[in-house]
C-alpha cells in the first residue's frame, strides 16, 4: 500500500488536523517508510511465537487498599474559615449559563 496525498488528506480530516502542503509531503514520506517497515515485519515467520504482553518480567507491587478513618469530619472542619457543620464553604468559581 502506498500513501498518497489523497490518503494524507483523509487521515488529516479524520484527525482534525490542518496541514500545510510541505507538511503533507513530509508525512507521505514518513508514512511510506512506516508501511515499508511493517511489510518487512510481516515477512517474519511468527508461527509458534507467543504474543508479547509485557516488555519485562517485572511485577508492579502495590500495597493493599485498606479503608480506615484517618481524621473525623469535626476535626477536619475545626480550622476551616467557613463551614456549615458538614462541608467546607468556598467561593463560587463556576458560573452556570
């Protein structure tokens, strides 16, 4: 498959990109190089090769989430400049239209 100006225009439209003519010419060249490389990869015999899921054997070690109360509502609101007993009171920052 060869990338041409028409395909670049179509992809740019789908990606909502505005490209100059010199950018389009550069993209044609780059995309053709990518497709040539992919064709080269397709020549490899991958029969019996398991798909690669992760790049390394490292396992991400995360701590277990534990639900616990660190601070009570009363203590949290104690030093609030404005509060109503349940919530912090703050200035309105979003205006609805």
